C-alpha cells in the first residue's frame, strides 16, 4: 500500500491551478498568479508519495484570489501536471460567472482541459450547457451538443424548457475574439424548433459592443404597405460606432437610414439621416414625380476649457411632410444652431447663429428669420447690502429674411432686487429695473407693422427706454392639521412703469405668443421676449394655499388677477387675458396626495362672465395594475389688432390607460379627440411582454390627420427583441 501523509487544513499551492478548471475562456492563463497562496479546506487532505499526487476529499473548497472552486474531490498529479476534480464541481469566477460540472481535467499550464456534463451560468445570467467541453490553446473552448438560453428556469419546477433556446451540434467560445459560434444550430420556442441555421454567432457577455444585426421591426401602413426595418450595428473603434437601418416597403421604394456616433475626451458627435426617392405632393396641389426626399440631424458638442463650451446642431428636411409620411417623427420646426457659451461664477455669455425650417404646410420658409448672430451676456452680483442682488443682461441680434423684414436689435437691462422680512413675518421684495432697446429695421411698413413682407417697406430707426419699479408683499399663515401642514399666503404687487411704448414703431419678432397664467402672474414682464414690454402702472394680487405632508403628498392652489388703470391698445393680443383693464382670473391647482394620483388644473377665466378662455387639465391615477390618465386642452385663439390669428384655438381631450397585467405583460391605449369638430384624431393601443430573455411589443395606431399627402390611415408594427441577441442599449 502506498504511504500517505495527512496535510490537514493548510496552504496547498499546486492545487491553485484547479481554479480555472472550467473557465471556458473567461480568464486567460497569463492572468493566473502562481505565486499567490491558495487556501484549501476539506474533510480530508493527503499526499500519495508513490503516485506523486495530492488528494482532497469531502466538501473541498479552494480559494485563490477572487476565485473559488468547490468539489467533492480534487487531486493533483505532480508528474503529469494534471488536476482532476469530480463530483458537484463548481467554479466561481471574479466576473460573476459560475461553472458547473461532474468531472474535469486540466493541464498544469491551463491551456488544455476536458470537461464532462458542463454548465455555465454567465455574468448576465444567461446559461450554456453541454455534454462535454474541450479547451485548447488557452483561449478556445469547444462544446459538444450544447444549449444556450438567457431565460430563467421556473423556480418551482426547473424541468420545463425555457421560452427560447439555441441548440447546436457544436459551440465554440473564442475568448480572444470574444465570440460564441454555433454550428448546425436550431432555434426553439417552448421546445419547438422554429428555424435551422448551419452557422450563427453572437458576442459573449464580456462584450459591450459588437458588430451585427439588431432586432428588426415589422409592420404595415395604409400609405406605405408592409414595412420591415432591419438595423445593423457597426463597431468602428473604441470611441465610435454606427447603425444602418434600411426600411423596406411594399408600396414605396426603401428608405435608407444611418446614424454615426463618436465620443472624445472633450465632447461627442452625432449625425443621422435618411433618404429615399418618391412622389411628393406640393403646396399648390401638384405632384413631383420621383423626387429625392430625406433629412439630416447632426450634433457636435465640444468643451473648449473649464469655462467655455461650443456646439453645432444642423437639422433639415427636403420637405415638410417627409418625416410624418414615413413615421420618422413629428417635429413642428427644425432648428439649426452654432453656439459658443461660457460660465464663470454667476456670469454667462453666449454667441449663437440660428436658422429655422418650418415643417407645417402654413410655413413660408423664405419669411422665416435667420439669426446672424445672437450675442448675449448675463451677470448676477454677489449679495450686496441687506442681501440685495444686482443683475445685468444685454443682447444683440440680427434677424434677416430671404424675403421681407430684417431687424437688428440691441437690448440692455439692469435690475436690482431687495428682499426684506419684517419682525411679524410678512415678506417684501422691492425691484427696480431699467430696460432699453435700439432698433434698425429694413422693409418695415409703419402702417402695417404686423406684416413680415410689406409691399412698400422702408428703413426705420426706433428705440425705447422702459424703467420699472415694483413692490411685492406676501404674508404666509401656517397651521398644522394632524400630520399635514397648511399655509395660506395673500400676495399683492404694485408696479410702476412708463406708458410711452408705441408698439407700432417696433416689430414684434419674439413676443407674439403671450399666455397670461398662474406662472407669470407676478412677473415684471409677461412677454416671452424683449420686443414687447408691459407699459404703465398696474396692481397684481392673488392668494396661494398649500397643503403638504412629509409622508402623504402635497397640494397647492393659486388664484390671482391683475388691474391696470389705463387702456393700452395694441399691446396685448386679444385672447391673452390681458386685453382689458381688469385681467382674466388665472389660477392653478396642483395635487399629488400620493404616488397613486397626480392632478393639475390651470385656467384663465373672464372676470365678468366667468367663462373660461383656457383650461388645461391633466389627471393620472391608479396603480401599476391599472392606471388611467386624462389630458384636456381648451383655449381660445390668440388675435392681433387686425384680427389675424396668431395662435390657433384648440379644444381637444386625450384619454389613456395602461396596465401591468402581470409582472411581464403590459397593455396600454390612448385616444385623442377634437371636441370642437367632433373628430377622432388618433387612436393608439399596444401590448408588450418583457422578461429577462425577450421583449415582444405589438402596436396599432389609427390616425385621422389630413394634410396634403398625409391621409388618414392605419399603422401596425411588431417588434421582437431577444436578450443578448441583437440588443442595443
């Protein structure tokens, strides 16, 4: 009988080689540190001098670095340099992978291995199992009769087959190429074969990006016929990649799409576009046969240094209906811009060039202005006496048109704000500001200042200086109601300003869309830009009530109004709520009593008739099992002095519902209704299934928008994404 010697629970350096028994290429040989001590624990550890072998039996656990090997028995032959592990073998890799086997043999240099009945749980929880595996060249593992699937097995009964799996006669995992390749593979769903391929490959879980096809999207459209989008992802290098996504159509020629992305140390770059050849409906009712149609979008962001950064954005389309026709997006306007901006402390500066492309049939591209350039600075002081703050803003803009009015404007404004709190707790804020503008305008008709392209325009110089002073008073009253706290706060603001405004001598480029509401009730200037100011004295008054609890939610309600002693004809658009001396009542209710409900109501009501000129209601309530939402918008049209429509009136409502039926199934639906014309504009519904190994989504949409070639029609699409196969992001 061969002599044996018990080693007990001591360090055992040679057995460290066993720690990569079934690495299947997950850890290269050169990463193994033979000088690092290994710790072994077992019920019995012995050495056979005659056979020159170390042996460990019974609950063997070997720790070496971050790797752990578990087996019923492990032996190491010092002559042959072969490590053998048997019985419930499991290897835990530092990457999170776990390898299972009944029997394994590994050479001492780790380059050759044989494994029987191997199973591999990868770091992304996908699984690979095989009858046997052979490792060669230190980085290539070949598995025989293998099965791969990312789907979790049923915890109560793991015997049923997963939702989908790949079976192959041979699977090769190449660690150097970071790829998994299948030969004679069959794709199965619920154990039923769906298709066969003699060759298939995908990246292993260690790969962040890999060139290959992404999940396709199939569908149908009344206008385009059957559609199929087949995106292909290309890795160009460590900092850039691209996606090529052709859309194949049965009623039209294909649409070619492409995206390119790159990041670098100080910024990033993105460009995307699409193109096709198709008939195009024109504004005059004619049709251009086989016209080139397409679009481009690009972004460049570059950080010059810690203070300054720059960006370029270019968006353009060949025509206004192209994107909506091919369901590539619904932007109302494309904006192209080049800018440089700087931040230092409380100060800001920018230089920009702007260009716009209207994507509505009513837009006249030649009358849309281009900003060449727009320069602006903004400075805010540190706190001054009594905590007051001084700010200064200035801008210079040159708006030019292909046809019509050109406007050059210099704007400057200084403002001083002094906040105060009295001994009894009421709060005051005093504001003094001085604003001035100078204009040089060409092709401007004083008799028709709203006309962009007058027939007989002339060169004009205009200017304005507008001082303002305001004092605001507010007094919060607080009380506790159980776990809730309520605050009631009356607010009054008096504003003094000059009345010499003369808006007819100044074109209105940036202040047309005036919306008087609860958000700008106490603003010094409620216009969106600098071309219009609020003249004369006024008093703004209102009250705010709020209720909140740290654990249960909050609610807030604001109601207010504004009064002017003088009529200022021609300043405020009709329908804005400010055209009369006594303004509309404006208010807002915001309630969120808990995560199960959010509600918002914003309104503007005529003070005399108490009829609503504008209503905005948003309501969402429910739990994941069933959540409902409603959005309602009613607004009167906005008109200028010539009764021309600046902003179209609307009266529409959207209903929506969503349900997480189970942990994996989702249903959703929405409907947009034009109440004014009693017309259903869009109906959309969808169903989605999602788990750890697959995403399936089917969507149906009925659109009733009618705009030249955009006829009412139906759209359906289906998308199937197999996790780890063609998954982007």
